[in-house]
């Protein structure tokens, strides 16, 4: 019993001692945590205080710099105000000087007016003329002298310009003609076919005319069969269709089998062959000139010119010749030779399509080329070669000159008697309508118009002016190849009789 009680007491004492030890350790740990917290708090406080001191120093520095900048700008503003005040004072001083100078000038002007009026009265008294009369006399004399000098100067300049221009033009044109001396071939404009015998006419006509109707329907060309022995005539406006009809008729006559079905086959085959010839002709013309080949549409239209004539001159051959001459002229003048050749080759392309559209062939051809995306300088060169539009460069003028050279060369084109007589009559009628002309004569096959001026109405200066006016009127109102020389003759005869 006693031992049990002693063990219990001992156990309770052990527990109590353990409790005391645990409490002591907790207190020690709490004191260490508090100490660490106090140390960290002091560190953070010091850091915050240091940052606050740094921010305060930065703000103080920025404030000081701002005050310095404000002081500097205030000094600049004050300096500018001072400069403005000084400039304003200078301006007022200059205004005062100008005002005094103006007053001095007005005073001198008044004195000069008084002197002028006094001297004018003295001059009028000595000369016996008023001021207005003297002024009119001087102006009339000066005007007369100036007009005479101007006419003489104009005449001298015009004569020198004509001489230089004609010499240079003759040189360039002579070089062009010498370097390109193409031969002319004249194609017949009539599509007349020879027949081996008279019996073939019946086959061409067919039973009740069915063969000839089938041929005309397939080709669009009229077949004329008359009493002319061993001949048949093909008539049509379109030269390409006429050529197709000619080739087809030749094949049918050579074959001998003439009936509607065979006619349609032969005409279609002939059409394909002519289309190939057209395309090949257009391509060959471009390769012959050594220029870039245009697209298929332009090449095809260009080839159609092979079957068109102008005054018996083949237009495709004429276009090739104009292109060659344009290239030579462009080389002499320092222009682009390839562009000049392209303009010359395409200048009459509108003649192959102008029956389909309204307008002159130059404008129609230029519109077509513009739609095909051709270069603007080539389009303008084609459109302006007859001066229906204003040339925007040298190529329209070059094409016009080359066209005239090609068309005006002897034997290039033929002209009917009626056209020739009408031009001669128009020249003389136009010359007779000019004032001061007594009589006019067209000579040298219409290449020159000689005018007899009335000597009482026209003096030498007026004769020169009359020649220029008549030349301009001919250019505007009459169409002609090459050029026409205008000669004005003024003659004064004085006749007296000794008795």
C-alpha cells in the first residue's frame, strides 16, 4: 500500500516536472519568435525610410531642375520681348524716314510737273503744234518705220528659214529615196476570169441558175456573164471576198464538177487558203522590216491590205515602203527607228476595216490599234499622219512625209482624167477668189499655181502675204499629192508716147 502510494506520488511529480519543462520551452520559443519579428520589423522600417529619403531627394532634384528651366525660359522670353521692342522702334523709325522721303518726292514731282508744263508751252509756241498733234505725228512716223522694218525683217527671216529648211529637207528626203528604191507593181482591180470555152458558161449558170446562185450566196460576190467571149466577171466591194471568189471559180473551172455542194466545198477551202495567205502576208511584212511582231488580230488585219489598192498601188506594198522610208528619216533625225517603222507599216491599217466602221481610215485604224493595246506614240503616229488630230510627237509628221514620198513618186499611183481636171479647176477657182488677183493659171500638171496680181492694189509686201495666204488656203481646202508651188507675179508697166 505504501509502495503504491509512493509510486503514484512519484508519477505525479514526474508529470508536473514535464509540464514545467514543456512550458519553459514554449516560452523560450515565443520569446525567440518575438525577437525575430522585432528585428525584421526594424529592418523593413529602415528600408522604407531609406526609400522615402531617396524619393524625397529625387523630387527635390527634379523641382530644382524645373525651377532652373523656368528661369531659363523666362530669360529667353524677356530677351525676345526686348528684341521685338527694338525691332518695333526700328520699324517706326523707318516709317518716319519713308514718310519724309515721300513728302520730298512729292515736292520734286510737283516742281518737275511745273517745269514740264512750262517747257511744253515753250515748245508748242516754237513748233506751232500742240502737244497732242506732236505726239500723234511722232507715233505715226514711228509706227510707219516699225512696220517697214518688221516687214523687211519678216521677209528676211522667212527667206532664210525657207532656204535652210528646203536644203535640209531635200538632203534627208534624197537620202531616204536613195536608200529605198522599191519597184512598183500594179495589180488589176478587175476580177475577170478567162474560160477555156463557151460551154463552161452553161455549167457555171447551172440548171435554172442554181449553180450561179449557190456561188453568189457562198461568196457574197456577183457573177456577171455576158456576151464577152470566153470570160466571166466577178463583181464585189470587198476585195478579200472577191479574191476568194476568184480562186474558187478558177478551181471549179479547172475541176469541171460544178454543182451547189461542190461549190460550197471549194469556196470554204478557198476561204481557208486566203485566210492563211492573209496571216502569212501580215507576218512576212513585219519580219521583212525587222520589227517586233504584233498580235494575231493586228497581223491578220494588216495582211488584208494585200488585196486592197489605192490609185492602182497595192496598199500593203505601199505600207512596207512607207515604213522603210520612215525608218530612214527617223535615223537621220535621231528618232526611234523601230517605232517609226511600226507607225509607217500600220498607217493605212484602217483601210482594211473602214468599210465596217464610219470615219477616216487614220482615225479608224488608230482606234483599232488602241483597243489592241498598242503603244500610245504609235497610235498617235497613225491617227495624225493626215493631221486629223494634232501630232504629239515626231512620228505622225514622219509618216506624213514618208506617205507623200511613196505616193508622189513617178509611176506610184495612177489618177483619172476627171480627178486631175477637177483639181486643176479647184486650184484656179480658189486663186481667183483671193482679193487683188487678176488672173491665175495652174501649170506643171497642177504642181504649181501662177497668179497675176493687180499692181495697183497689191504692193511687194502684200504680194508676199498673198502668196502665204493662198498656200494656206490650198492646204486647208484641196486634197493633192506631194506639194503645190504658189507663185505671185506683180508687174507695173508705164507706157508713154513721144509725139
